C-alpha cells in the first residue's frame, strides 16, 4: 500500500510532514529541491541537529531529515526499535515522496539505520556516509552495558541524559561548546524513557553489517574523530578497507559529535561527497 501523508505544515519557511507508520506518527522535514540527501540523527538526538547542515545543503539538494521513532516529535512504535524497523520508516518516507535514489548521511545510531536500509534497499542507495558510526555489532560487554543503561534510564532518564551527552565530546570541546551541549541536553530531555529504552534495545540487538560493507555497490564516506571513544579510529579504519569505494575523513581534536565539533569541515565534506555522487 502506498503510504500517505497525514499532515503538512510550514514553520520558519520549512516544510514539515507527518506520516503514519504502524499506527504511530513519524515526523520529518523537507527542504530544497533537486537530488536527494537524507540526514539521519543519532541516539538522543532529533532532526534539529541538522538545522545548519540542511539549510546549507538545501541550496543544491532536496534534503530530508527525519525524527527517528521515539525521538524528536516521532512516536515510540514498540518496546524495541530495531535498526531494520527504523530503516522501514525511512523507506516509507522515501516512497511517499517518490524518491528512488538518495545519498544517506547517518550519525551514530543513524549510521546503523543507514546500513540496515542499504542492506534491504541497495538499489535506492546512491552512497552513504557513516558519520561516527560503523558496521560492527555490540560486543558482549557492550550488550551488558546497554542493559545496565536501560535500568538506569527506567529509574531516572533525565539524570542519564545530563551525564551522557557531554561525554560524547572531546574534553577540550566541552567548554567551547557549552551552549550547544546544553541545547542538546534540553532537546534530549523531551525524549521519553520508553523511546530511549527502545533505541538502546535495538542497538544492543543489532546484527553485524560487515557483509553489507563488503558487498556495497555504492561509495561510503567514513567520518571519525580521533578522540571518539564510541567509534575508535582503529575500528573505523579496519572497516574502511572493506567497501569497493571508501573515503575517510579523520578529525583531530574531535570526539563523537563532529557535526558540532568540526561543523565547517564536516559540512563541506558531506556537500562535496554528495555533489560528486549525485551530479
């Protein structure tokens, strides 16, 4: 069945839409015209993280950014938000807008969703960028830590958010980006504990996508921070040798949040990457 839009509204000259997916509301935004770039946020984020990127990219592209399930203004769909489920949300949005080919940029968890989508719909994927993300599943230790985090979130998710977000930044950037970190914390605080737990459970249970990287017919841009504790450089580089066509941008003095810690550099890299692929 062809998906249908359930609402359209304009705010600050930007077009927002909603779609029903499994009886739940999914929120997304479209800017610009032309070939399509999709921007997928990470855990505890929303499409708002892409405001600067989408505004600039919309000069040359049609830019779609989505509030993934349980984040931003999108509803929580289930107790576990698998990467495959979230990739189906993306597919529905693309079908709604008659898009059959796009470049997908996925930050952190958004990169996991990107790989899940690409594994299912390679013909729709012109290229991808794993932005502080990768194809490896959680280790046993990481799975245990996810379960511990789930327990913490169920008890006090606001305290968890206040502690979690600053640790994503390189130490030297935490003071420089105090305002931006506070804004992320404020936005993340609107995420329900159910949405947080669903995402943590989905990331815990995700499968390896190394085979996807090996068989990808399209280019991959890896963006990593040299001080990223979540996606260490050595793991990123070991994955970057797998695709047929891979490009790597390593950011000095950067943690897990390159879209803020190195905004100008990462925006230019994504724009030039998409231009070479789509035009």
